């Protein structure tokens, strides 16, 4: 598990992370989505109604969407889901303690 930060920087842009009820902010398939990336307002919205592990994977998922937008990768939903699963598993299986030093 890792702590969900208050914001993340993606391609030099700061995305604020906000929690809410999925039905309040999710436009598409609210029953199946746990988060949303609002590119226009640099905001990643996560459902407050899901477990910690799902919050973590959803943050990675939405961050990949933001990277796809910022870096013009044009990833589709299927590719984002594959990367989400792969990156999350890599971090969980291999990275134990991260302490970045400036
Ligand atoms: Zn998605």
C-alpha cells in the first residue's frame, strides 16, 4: 500500500487529487468506474467508496490517462488497463520502500 498524495505532477502539470462519491463526478458508467481524469481542470477524481488497493490502482490508471493526454500517446482504455495492472504489480512486487532524496 502507498499513501495517496494530495497532487501528482505529470509532464510538468500538477494534477490535484480529489475524493468524492462516484456518482457525483463520474460521467461514464458510474457503476464500473472508480475514478476520472479531468484534463481541463488538471484534476484526478477518485471514488471515496472503494478500498485502499483500488484507490491505488485507480490513481495509476488515471495518471496513465493523463500521461497519454500530455504526451500525445493516444492510448485506448484497453491499453491503459494493461499498463495499470502491469505497473501496479511491478511496484507492489519489487519496490519496498521509496525514499527520494533531493
Ligand atoms: Zn480509463
